[in-house]
């Protein structure tokens, strides 16, 4: 679908909202989960990616070198997960 849309010159908007059995309710907005969801949407070829605002909660990863205290820093982290924000 994405390739076909792009062949017609259309932008692809993808809502990447984590859900499912393997994730807690709090994990649906965890910064590591949101970053991964955004990364997967970028890999699929989305031009615009919509995710929920990330919280400081960590579902799986341990992010030691990143400052994720403020919302702006968490958003920067998510943007970098999408091909370094390019």
C-alpha cells in the first residue's frame, strides 16, 4: 500500500500506536516502546509518523546514556530513532 501511494506521489501518514498482549498499559506510552514504534513506521516508508507523547516509563530497554527527564528530550530521542530524524 505504501509503495502504491508513493507511486502516485501521495504522502503516507502512519499512526504507530503500540498495543497487544506483550505490552503493559503503561508501556503503551513508554519512551522505549514509542521510539521503536516510530522506528518501525519509518522502516515501512511513512512520510509522517504519528505516535503518542512518550512518558519516562521504560517497558523493556535500559536507557542509561540518554536524558529522558523532560518531554522535549524524550521527543528528541524518538525523532532520532527514525533514521536520526532525517
